[in-house]
C-alpha cells in the first residue's frame, strides 16, 4: 500500500503534466496493460485475491 501523501504527490504531478491517466505506482502500468490484454485472466486473479483482502481487513 502506498502512503496517501505519495499518491497525492503523484496525482499533483500528473495534473501538472496534463495527464489523463495517473498511475501512482511504478508497477501499475504493467498491471493496467495486463488487465487490458487478458481481462478474463485478470478477473480470475482478482476473484482469488478478494478473499485475502477481506481477511487482512478483518484483522
């Protein structure tokens, strides 16, 4: 997880640069491209990940 200040700084840089798509983490462009190129596989991965996120959130 990224610190909110880091994300805010990246968003501000993106706005200053006039970018439409602001991706605050270096790995996000790769994930974004993967999702676009193989959406079904990406969705399967998200379905597997969702319960783990719920477990972490529940403590």
